[in-house]
C-alpha cells in the first residue's frame, strides 16, 4: 500500500518541493491558483498517515481485522484512485495556471 501511494504521490511531491523553493526564495505566485495543489498535497499526507496507522495496528496482529482496521483499509482503497485522478487534473490545469505568473526559470514541472 505504502509504496503504491508513494509512487502516485511522487509527482506531487516534486511540485511541493518546488513550491517550497519559491517560498524560500521569496518568489511570489498566485496563492489562489496554488490552492488545489496544496489541497492534493494535504490529502496525500492524510492518506499516508492513515496507512501508517493501519500498519502499526496490524503489525504482529493475529486474528481478524477490527472494524477500525477495516475502515482504514476501505478508506485507502476508495481514496487511492480518487486522489490519482485529482492529482492528474491538478497537474493538467493547476500547474499551468500557477506557471502563468512565474518567470520561465521558476515554473513548476513534474519533470524537474
């Protein structure tokens, strides 16, 4: 589970690092345009947190899963494809909107 989410999250993580660099360098960008990107970053963080919680609960656990463990797994199972679709949309529309206000050398890219 964790490795699948890490793979899906990788492009978003690259963009997150680039946003952080812009902020560290005091390069302004449209915060409203960046809101969907920041939201998908937050959602991937939440999903990772839930996966870690599930792993810690089932590590060395013998027996059927509890209702909470099942709920965590169901959340993961339902959110993973939704986040991937949302991620693709953010990359397709949000990143170009952010880039419109940036100089070429500061533009965001999943290729960096």
